[in-house]
């Protein structure tokens, strides 16, 4: 697959597109022709960190460049091929040089059950699913928040101020992104699958209680 992107209403959407399609050979494109970049990248980085038991200040791109040779996208899983141990600069992968990660592309045309507002169906504006551009921004922000949190935990010299200076953003933005790393798993899953209701973007989901049991209550949602 080759990296590509599209713009809609001034927002950039990144994805990976089958190279066969770009070469005009649609018959060789396979069953998975296009996947959202942020969703796949977040899953790959998370899986590599957990498998190698790494908690470093490396950002996701450097992590993947150091430890991953190839990622194959299949219908029901991601096949991650690691750099040979003798070429890895940090640790050893061991005898196992590939990692199989269960994963399925979320069908863009599938009708989804959204997390319902606790006020019931009478609140019609919240019954609509999250906008695709809002979903893409939210998923990327969750991944960024998790990366920055890992950096602060692993590097004693790192804090919100140093990250803000490096990223040329405000300290408030850094803290907002990091707060997304504490979202309950069912909310993260709903965000990735596009099942959050309309209006549940970064601003709405940041700065919630760290207690997962209270987050849905604070958002006025019924967890499923």
C-alpha cells in the first residue's frame, strides 16, 4: 500500500491505498483496498510497544522505523514483521519475527449502533453519529495523547512545558491531548468505530474524570 490523502472542507484525511489501484490494476488490489491511516498506525504502534515491552520517549514514527520492516493488512488481522534482532538498536525481538494483531476495517457504509444519549431519543441532534472528520481528528488525538503520556512517564526531563515547546503548541493543548489517554476502553472503541454521537469530539472528551465508570455519566451516554 502507498500513503495518500484527500481534503474535504479544508481538513486533510490520510489513508493507505493499494498500489495496484494507483497503477490501474484493480484486479490485483485484493479485498482491502484502502484503510484509514490514523487507525492503523495507532494499532501498530500500540501493538509493537506492548509486544516489545517498550516505554520510551520515541515517537510512533521512530518506533516503527526502528523495529518494523513491514505491515501487511489482511481482512481480519495486521501482520507486523519486525526488524531482525541483530539490526535492532534497542532490545531483541527473539525467535518470533512477526506479530499477528486481530483487526478489521470498519465498513464506512455499515449502519452503526451509536452510544445513545441518556436523555433518550427525544434529543434528536445527539442521535446522529459522529462526523467522519471529527472521528479522524479524535482518533489521531488519542494516539498523540498516549504517546506524550508514555514520554512523560519514561523520561524524567519531559513534561507538558517541554512537549509544548517542541510541538509549538500551548501547554493547555498538551494537557488536553494527554487527558484523552485516560478514556475508558469502550469510549475509545466507539470513537474508532464511529459510534459516538454527533458532537463528541476532542473538546467534549478531554478533561473527564479518570474513573472509567463516571465518564459515560459525565457525557450523558449509555455505555454498551
